[in-house]
C-alpha cells in the first residue's frame, strides 16, 4: 500500500512544485484537513471531527517535506498517517505556538498557506484546483467508497420501517458505514411532510409514516461521495412520481453538460433551463443544485464556481430537488469522455433508463415497499 501512496504523493508533489513556481514562492504550508488528506494520499490530521484544521501541518520547501506537530503527537502521525512517505518531523511542545514553530522552520523564505497565518499569502482557488483532477489511485479509492455507500444506503432503505424516528434511520445507516471506515460527513433524513417542507432535513425525532428521503455524503481517506435515495411505503402517489420525473429530467440536463472543459456556469445554466422547460422555472432557487465534489463535500456549488471549468477525472454530484423529491449520485467526468457513475443501486432497485448523448444510463427511482 505504501508504494501506491508514494506514487500518488509524487504526483501531488509535482502539482505543488508547479504552483510554487507559478506563484513565485519558496514553499507552501498546508494546515487544512482537506489538503492534508489530499497531499498525503488519504492521511488524517484531525482529532476533532469536522474541524477545518488538525493537530499537524505540512510544509513543503523545495524537495523537502516536513510534518509539523506537537512532540506528544508526532510519533502517531509518522507511524499511522504518513509512513514511508519521506516526511521529516518538525516538533514543538503542545503548549507552544505552532505558527512560531512553522516560522522557525521557514525562516526568511516566502511561503504560501491555506489558512491566514504568519502574514504569509493565503492561496485560494489556485491551490484548490490542484485537488480536482483525481489520480488513478484516488479513482480506485473513490470506486471503493462509492460501492460501500451505495450498498449500505440501499440496505438501509430495505431495513427501515414505519414508526422509526429519523434519528433511528440515521443511526442505522451510520452504523453500517462506520463498520467500513466510512464517515457520514452529511446524513439527511426527511420523512413525510418534512421531506416536502425542508430541503436540508437534518434528522429529528419525527417518526416515519410512508415516505423518506435519505441524503448521504460519505467520506473515507479524505474523499467524499454523495448520493440520495427515496423510499415509499405503499403505492407511490402519481403526483410524487411526476415530481421525481422532473427532478430526473433536470439532473439529466446537468449530466449531459458535464464534460471536460465545460464551464461550471454553463452547466448550471443548462439545469436552470431544464427546470423552466418542465414548468418549474423558480424551483432551482429553493435549494443548491450540487456541484464539484472531492476532498470537500462540495468543492464548489453550481453557480458559485463561475470561473471554473471541469477537469479530466473530476468528480461531480448534482442534486436537483423538486417539491419534496430529490435525485443525486456522484459521477467521474472521464478523461477520455463520458461519465462513470461511482455510486449506484443494486440490480433489484427500480430504475429509469436515460439517454445522455451516446451514453445510456440507469437512474434510480423511488423504491416502493
């Protein structure tokens, strides 16, 4: 495994080196957890789940790489997070300032950082873009994570039953995921009227009657994959079927436009036009539509990354919603053309077949139980 990670990290080093040259810097410091995970091929610098930064930072100076951490933490990081990756330790006491430790390491050299620190320039979009195009090693990990999330979310939809609270549904899926090392970075459960009332239904003690939407962003080794599934107990009402069909049409417009080199704003506009063509011209304003995904649950959302273009082997997750219905999966925009769905449903799940140019894809419908 270390040889695979070493190969991946070598590719990341080249991207960082090119950025350093482009920006006229001597090095960079990476403190954010998403950049730590990206540069180390899946390492984790967090102790507090969900924090932006962690207990260690990375400093890249020329051909030397340092991991900066307190003395009481450094052994764990070297053994478990960056083994055999060529990082040199730079330590300080836990009660001392990490910023000062980094300043002592850097000296008079000019570095860029990913958080405000030390008066050094903060690198924004230029640094973020280095994460978007996945390496072969990252694609393999994304496929594994997608398979776990897809399988366990489908199993959850089969195992839940009327009378369960939304918290119990959340617990069922969380247990299934964490067994495989996948953390639910986002786990939404909306049942019955809450699914229609709120686009981000954070779970409550509401009990399931007939209808549930479960939205998941699963994370492992720093990579995030998103998918949403819906289940209805009884015969699906025709109005709900029609609304979901509109969501699928809008998603198809997003997917059809998702090609290497396509502008994010162009793709967003295609989705908005699809809403209007289906008779719901303002529906896109009621919820964000998804966007680029990777080392963050959304690297940028539709409409926010107007200056971005889709890179080869970049992951996208569009999530159109229409009055209580939602569809969402994660796709890889392949370097050679076409989309690879990294999340899916089992063969027994009901699907609709759609044509996306020359590509035929299966899209999950609402499961009736």
